[in-house]
């Protein structure tokens, strides 16, 4: 009830409940109360977070999106490509990370193809949820289901691709349902009315010169098709050629923007700053560098000598990217160090090493120094980045393959029962650290303690419900009503309870609470349902929350950009949830029947 009503974070509530139950003697403080913290599934999930961060840093995800989405001519084609892309990526990577990376790209892409982002973002979230249930590593709730249902699942235990076949079929049918019910989604008007023209903006913005990089995914696209004009903080984009012509390698594009707009511009793969060569002089420690906006002091030592890239690097640990001069109508076109004269009162944007910003020279030279949020430079574009990207992606593919082979019993498979997910992920993370693909700071920052503690806390609460007989009591009461319907009643009960809980609490926590009920619910009069297929229903139901934004964090992530209200999820997601329920229950029952008839 406390979880449903909001208030403190879920991890505080669940861990607090475990502590109270341990103090009351219901849970053993030395074993069951905190056993969730030592579960191999929790360890595996914690290690998958830095792996996902390393993949995101490579920029491969954005390149894949550009290639897969293309420029469809109608809504149905666009939605098919979107659902296929997000489902595939979510089956292999954290679906939350995939959605976070895809939201800005999908908004820009939707506007480029003249489709309201509101028609795309809710299907994006739903596709990520469907794809996350297709493999063991797609979402944390699959790992938790494996850990909590091992006693009834059967032999062999839940494997990497056990849910893939039914999961893919659900993705295909739900894609069609999304197209069918797209008329229920809210439509936004694509409008550039809020954008100011070049002359209207005045001289109070930065002007940044960018160049279309070699092998850019933007080659051949017009400025409008790139979508950069719609990025927050960017006001106008100017090029010398006809705006309707496609971009060419080496072509210069001038962008007028705020400091935050510059941060967003640098995240667009395919553009690089015109003074990239000067930025490379800062060295390889990009994680220590940020963008800073500062005002030049009247008596700054910087004004007494010529500004060169070497001087800025050696004395300030910085490189000037752009300059603006308050009160001057004409913009400052800064191409490289020394191309324009610096004056007192100029506002400068640097890329600088954090270790230099607290020095005496900085304090004498600049006032009102402000670090721009999330402005760490992208780790792409240097000679070392390509081998790192290949290593990270190949390592992830190898991890998926090795862990997948672990669950295939066959005489030719020497990896059977050899490498578990937590061990494989641990080895890969160690290799990433040794090769400096990630740093310890990045590793710990990418882990989500709130998510891990929520799941660990739910383990203890689930044990308490099981030991007190609450889980069995609920299962018996549910089955007393649904049991008259036989197998259909059992499958439907699992689905409804899991979906009902996941509407309001974390889906991993929902699985922990429902899993102890399965053993009771699968025992009918004279018949015992195979635990494997009830577990699959649990996985698909808990991992697919379409009717409320509260149950799955990707739903909350798309609300703002999609312009959704709470009722929009009920309006569009309700019919999808019904289709999903019928298909999920039906296919799992059919799979059980086929398994029983198999020799």
C-alpha cells in the first residue's frame, strides 16, 4: 500500500520493511533478510550497467538507429521499423538505457519524416518492454524470475533464449496492434513557430562552426533532415550551399546556440567542431574534461599576449570553442585560437580539464565560471576510439553467445554449464577496466543502486510472505475462484496478478512477490501445470505494463517528450494489454501442450 501511494523511494520502503521484519524475528537477519544482496542475478544486473554504459559511449547505437530507421513514407512503415529496432536492441541491452538513448533520436527522426513524436514515443516504450522479455539479459526482471522460480522451472534452468520464440511472436503481433490503435494516440502539431530567425535572436548567442566528418551518418541529408534545428538551445543553422542539397564531407555548417545548445550539438554523431585538432592537444583524459562558460576579466593575463592553442593548453588546460560579445550585434566567428581578438567582458566557452579550473591563473583570468551540465566530450572521433568500439561491441556479442551456449545441452557444446551470466559479465567488466574502455569512476556511476536495492529488498519481503503463508493464502484464494476454469484459470490468474502489481510497483519486485505463489497455483485437481510455462507468463506479464506510466520507468521517460497524460496510457495501452494477455496466455498454454506431446 505504501508503494502504491508514493512517498519515500521504493528501495527505502523495501529495505526498511526487511529491517523491521528482521527485528520482529520473522526474517533471519543472518540469512533470509538480506539474501537478495548476494543473489547472482543481482550481481549480474549490477555488472550489466557499466557494460551498457561502455556500449553507449562508443556511439554505435546511434549509427545503428540511423541505418535501421531510414526515412519511411508512412506511419505504418515507421512504426514497424521503430518496433523492430527497439525490440532487437532491448533484447541484448538494458531496455531502460536503450530508451534513454533513443528518445532524442526518435523525436528528431519523427519530425524529419513529418510524423508527430506523440505517435512514436509510447510505442517506443512498449517495444522496449516487449524486447526486454525476449532474452535473459534484456531486462532485470528476467534474471529475477530465473532466481525466484528455479525450484519449479524444471531442468535445465531458465536459459538465455527460453522466452525468445514467444517473445518475438508477441513483438510481431503487438506491432500490428500499435498500428491498428494508433488513432488513439495524442497528436502533436509539428511547428517551428517558437523558433526565432537568425536576425531575431540578436548578438547574445554563441556562433559555432562545425564540419561534416568523414563517414558521417549525415552525408546526403539536408539540414532539416538532420533535425539539429529542433535540438534544445539551438536557434539557427546556416550553410553556404542550397538548404535542400545533401550535406557533403568537409562542408562547414554554422550554428547559433546557447551553451546548453552546444552540449546537445556535440552529441550529434557526424558533426565535429572546426577546431577539433586543437581539442586533441588536450590529451586523452576526456572524462576529466567539461565545457565551461566564463567571462574574461578586465585585467586577465590572457589579454596581454597572443592566444595560441599551445598557450591555452599549457597554462589553462583548455581550448576555446566559441566566444560571444555582449552588446555587440555582429556575432564573433571563432574558428581557431587567434582567429579573433579576445576582449575584456567577452563570454567564452572552453573545453577544459577540471584539475585546472581551481588554479590561481584561472581565477585571475575569468569570472562567473559555470560548468555546463552533462558536457563531458563524446568518446568518438579519435584513432583510439574505433578499436575500443570494436572491442566493446565484440565483447558484448561474445558474452551473449557464451552465456547462451551455457544452456544448450549437446555433445558438441563444450561451454554447457561453463559460464554463468554473473561470471561472464564480471570477466568482461574486468577487461573493460584493464583496457581503460571504462574507468572505476564510470563503472560505479553507471550502476543504479536504487534499482539494485529495490530488487534486493523485494527478495526479503518475498521470503517473509512465503514463510508467513501469505503467498500461499493469496494463491489459494485466487485459485478457489479461478480453479474452476482449469489451466486457463491458473494462467489467467498469474497474468492478472503480475500485471496488477506491475502497474504500481517495480516489475522485478512484482515478480519476487508473485513467484512464491506459482507452486500452489500450478497444482490443479489431478493435474500439475509445468512451472516453466507459468514462469513465462509471469515474465511476459510483469515485463509489459501498458496501461499506466507508473509501473515501468520507460513509460515515465517518454511522457514529457510525447506530451502524454496519465489517461493516454489507459486509452492506447488498454487495448494493447488485452491483446497481449490473450496472446501470452494462449501461446504459453499451447507451448505446454506441445511439450507434453513431444517424445
